[in-house]
């Protein structure tokens, strides 16, 4: 763990994992359904804060937090919205690379 407790690191391997990413990965692994797993993996993959995820999906941070903690089930359309957001972002990146 770094001096501030914000990440876990393996200096010999030059690997670092931020605490937020580690927590999101754990949430995805413990998800009780596929929609929640998709949502948690999406946030972890892109390192999105509650606010950033809310902005991306047009939702409040409170709703995003409820989905992330399992207090509310993630609806199928939210999981699909995550996949759509990701596909649009990848397409934009591909278009800029050409």
C-alpha cells in the first residue's frame, strides 16, 4: 500500500492498482446478477467516479451509488447504456486515430 493508502502497489513488478479500481473490481466479482456486473465492470474499466458515471448516463450520483452498492438493482437498460457509451467512445477514438 502506498504511504497515503490510496493504492496497492507491487514495486518489484511496477504494478499499481488504485483503491477505487480495486473496490469496483471487487463489486463486479460479487455482483448477484449480470446487469450489476456489467455496470461495475464498466465503471472500473473506465475509472469513472460516481459523478462521471452519472454524467455519462444522465443520472444522479445518488442513483449511481445505489447501483454500485447493490441497494438498488441495475436495470437491463442501464447495462445496455453502459455498453452503448463504451461503443461510442471506442468509435470516436478509432475515428481520431485514422
